[in-house]
C-alpha cells in the first residue's frame, strides 16, 4: 500500500480530466479545508478520510481496501446567484468525470452558505476508491 501514490494518482485524475468537463479555472489542494487561506475563485480540496480493509480470497489471494475520499468544490468571488449556478455546473461536471473514471460516489452534499456567507458556496463529494493493499 502506498497512500502517497494513491493521493498523487487521484490528484492527477482530476488535473488530467476535469478540464474536459468543466471550463472554469480551478486549483486542487490536499491541504486542510481553509476558506480563509484559499481565496481563489474555485478550489478543489481533496482529503483522504479513512481506509476500510477487505480480505478477498480468490485466485490471487490479494487484500483490497476501500479508500474513502472527500472532495470539496468551493467557489467564491462572484454574485451569489452566479455562484449557485457555477456550483451546480461544476458539480455536474465533477460527477460526470468521476463516473466516467469508475470512481464510486457515495453522496454529494451542498453548502449554499459556506463559512456563513452567501458569497462562498461548496459541494462535498464522498467517494470510495478500491485499492490493492
């Protein structure tokens, strides 16, 4: 198991593919979700939440894990009505990208008043990725 490699591959998946679905400029970070530090118009925060272990006794006797990942799409620096529209567009695009790359989506939550202001909106993706241990 190499979690640094898994994280790098997941970030690369976003950076290599998301532009095919969404034309908004964005940055991706694995740093803590800090709305005071990251002030660009569109930031994607990636966080590895936990890893569940699954023993699979098949022909290759390989153990697998389910890596739970949270991705936060955070938009700001625009009128609230524009932000809500951009949030829905970027969330749809992120969903399509993940679906087309066989990433399991557990849920999507929306935050229309992130950090207590209508000028920051976000969606949270709860994802599951199978990895070989």
